[in-house]
């Protein structure tokens, strides 16, 4: 009895089930997904296996990440956080580095009050730390934005 039941199940599977053919997709995940690559101080946003560079994010240049990931609501939200923090973070860190240079230059002058040098050094340190924190937040948001974009690909 069990052999007959098993034979009926196998026969029904082959006659009704067969092999399912999936419809071809216009573009696959491998072609549309994004990733980040670091290259000589810049961060590149790259698409697909071919590695098409969509944009570079560097010290004095950037890309509109919000527009790039606009098909995903969560990715767009994170991209807006990136845009909000990246510009000010870069500017504040650069201003801090310039202030540190001024502090070093002033410290070489013989008749300058030590409080001026100390104040400049303290201000430079604060600007660099705060700007670096904003940049860290920006890059974390960029990474989350790319992740959300890839997760929401259809």
C-alpha cells in the first residue's frame, strides 16, 4: 500500500509540478547593487560587478547620494543624514587643521603670550575632534544608505 501511495505521489509531482521556469529579469541584483570602495583618499560609489564608478566622495568633491538612492525611502533618509554631516564635518576639520598650523606658527614667535598659543591649540583640537565626529557620522550614514538601497532592490 505504501509503495502504491509513494508511486502516486511521485507521478503526481512529475505530471503536475514539473520544473518551474522563472521569467527573466530586466536587471539582476548583481548589476544594480551598490558598494563603496576606497581609492587614494577618496571613497567611490560603484555599481554592479562591472564596477561602474557612479561618483567620488573626497575632500573637496562629492556626489548627490540622495538622488542616487532615491528609489528606497530608508536609503534616502540615511543619505540626507550624510549630506547634512559631510559638508560641515569637512569644513570644521579643515579649519581645525589650519588653526593648528597657526598655533604652531605663533608658538615660534618669541614675544607671544603662552595663552594665545594654548588657546589656538585648544580651539584647533576642538574643531578637529568635532569635525571628525561629524565626518564619522556622515560615513556611517553613507554606509547605511547603501545597505538600505541594496536591501530594497527588487
